[in-house]
């Protein structure tokens, strides 16, 4: 039996910081993609959709979400 899906939420301050992080400056690609995945999860996308959006694997999105 599959585990129930839990909603991923970000506080407004964290979401604003991640949005700013992904838009400004010269950042490592790995960090930007992980931030994009977190923003996609917060927007209500599934882990697979967030992975496709950010260009990551579903396993990576799962690990980033747990941190």
C-alpha cells in the first residue's frame, strides 16, 4: 500500500528567499535546481512533476524535501 501524500508548505519568508535565490546573481546550478524543485512542491506539484520542472530525478526531489 502506498503512503499518503503529504502537502509540502514553505513559510512566506522562505518562499520569498528561494524565489530571490533562483532569479538573481550567479549561483551554482545544483542549488538553483533544488530551490526550483522546492518552489514547485510548494505550488502543489507532485514530486515527479517538480523533478521534471527542475530537471532533477524524483529521488533527488524526495531527498531535498526531507532536508
